[in-house]
């Protein structure tokens, strides 16, 4: 505890400043420029952080758009497959064999595939 008082107490600070006084006096003329540079770097850091936040948000938005596009296409393919399955897929006179549900599922599949967003 005594060691801590000597190092961190008022006397410790005074001794440290006294020991470093020549070095501090030598650097004193440079202090305004160093302070201005430090403030400029802080300002640039804030701008860089904001740009990084914007880039991350743009990447998340793009990933979400691709995910939605994938689900749209997957839904379209599933609807078309359901339409073909429910029709029994007989090539001859296919149009006559389509039930209303098959036609509706096929139309839904086509709409989902055509309206999906392009990445």
C-alpha cells in the first residue's frame, strides 16, 4: 500500500513530472499540432465507423434479398411440381386432364417464378 501511495499519490505524480520535465518541455511546442492531429483522427474514425456500419447493413440487406429470391423461386418450383403431380402427368391431352387445382397451382408457380426479384 505504501508503494502504491509513492507511485500513484500526489508525491508520485510530482516525482514523475519532475523526472520527465525536460522531455515534456521539449515536446511542448509540438503539443498543439499533436492535439489537432488526434482530433482529426477521432473525426475520421467516426466517419470510418459509420461507413462500416452502412456497409454491413447493405450486405445484410443484399443477403436478405437473395434469401427472399430463393424462397420465391423455391415456392414457384414447388407449386409447379404440385401441379404436375396432381395432374398425374399424362402427356396426351394434358390440358383436358388438368383439374382446376392443378391449373391454379401451375399459374401460382409461374407467377412466383416470374415476379421473383433479380439479384
